[in-house]
């Protein structure tokens, strides 16, 4: 976590120095992070749980949908900040026969996000905050009580976006989410759409 934040701050300092060298009349190096603007991001894609499970589990599916909504504020300096809420399915288990089991475990991250654009159209994001996890199980036709808990989580992602219309940008985001509640490592590739609520 510390190295990720240090890298982001270091990159921000380098980008600021480059912007100063270009002069005040230079064009902005990014599209969605125009100064004095607010941008809404919506992401939707597919995730893979790359964690190591203790033992082989019959009927285990490590994949599932992933989605998030993020609001970012872009002040006059290069480092932007905002908040994100999301959803990802950690895994599901479906077994039939004598040991009929249908289980689904999902996570809901609520993150404070820092972002910057080291090169044109590329966004680098890191986030930290609670990740709420739920697990529901139906065994032999009987639904068990759902479990809910939360612990701190960490997110890092890189997105590449292209302008498609006035105030609109679209691209893809590759993301890593660490959910400490169950020591899960989740990797996802998501379609990303950005809309500038204010600013140029």
C-alpha cells in the first residue's frame, strides 16, 4: 500500500514538473481530468479470483461480474481524488446430487480513490477503504443464514479512455482488488465510461 501511494505521488511530481516546463499555454495532458472539473465513471466487466484456495472445491467458479461507480474531483493540481462504490462476485459454488450446495460470495468495496494521468488518456488509480463481503448458502434445499462482514481493502487500476462525444469518454480499465476479509485477490477487466459533470 505504501509503495503504491509513494509511486503515485512521485509520478504526480514528475508530471507537474513536465507541465511547468511546457509553459502556461500548453494543452492539458489529459481528457477526463480537466482542471476544475468533476467526472462520473461507470465500469462494468468480468473478474477472476486469483487467490489460492486451501483445497480443491468441486463446482467452484472463480469468475463473475464486476461493476463500480466513481465520482472524481479534479482541482488545479494534477492529483485528483474521489469516492467509489462497487460490486464483485468473489466466487460461487454449485454442487448437485447428495451434497447439493449452491453458494455465492460477493464483495462491495467503498473506497477513497486518488488518481492521476501520467500520459495522455491514461489514468492510474489507487483506492483504500472498507470492503463489505456477503456469503449466502443453500444446502440440500435449505437456505442458510447469510454472513456479512467487512475489513479494509486496497484497489489499484489503470484505465485508457478515448473521447467519443462532448463530455463523454470511453475505454477499458484493468483493476486489482485486495479484499482482506477473506484474503481475496480479484483481477478484472472492465468497460469504462466517463462523463464530465462540470468543467470544459
